[in-house]
């Protein structure tokens, strides 16, 4: 089942989160979209809705950020800088995936084949200039 949304202003992100949150059945959420599409902005709204008071920022340089929520730990990954799959194993991605309430993975392409057999959600954000289109499945 896919859901499609349009983002025209910052407040629209909350509406998207409100629709998606009840449908999150798996602990892995892949976020796809070009630079500046809104992956981290979505993550900020999502964490707030999960009851987290942690500051949410892009994990571009850290590769993974850890957030706390009343439901459990949330790990926010950015795999953009990884050159090969072994780098994901080197920082222990499997351990994170096994021990999280939720794992948000930006730029998941390098690790996607490994996730094929794991239940997960995927969200694609496309920037059309004056609006963004979100497809969640």
C-alpha cells in the first residue's frame, strides 16, 4: 500500500507524519531523495511526534545519530559517504538494526540489497521546486 502526499509549506510535514506514524509497522524506514529534499526535516517532525526532546540533525558526518523516545531508541543513519557495503558492517549497522525501536536510514542505496529480506518501509521525497511529493510504502 502506498500513500502520496504534497508538501507546500513547512507545516505540511506534520500532516505527513500524522498520516504515516500509525502505519509504521516495521522498525526500519528508508528515506530517499536528493540533497535538500527534506529527509532530515521529516525526521525532525517524526521524532517530535514520537515524544523525543532530542535535537535532530543530519548524521552526514557522524553516519549515525542516536535519539531517545518514550518508545525506545531511534537511530538515524546517513549512508551517503559510504563507498562500499563493508563500511556499514564496520560501524556495526546490524547491531543498531537489531536494538532499535526505529532506524531511519537516509541514502540507503549502498545497504539496500542487505535489507531486501527485512521488513521495512520506504519513503521517497521528490523536490519539484515549489512543492515536494512524498511517496510512502
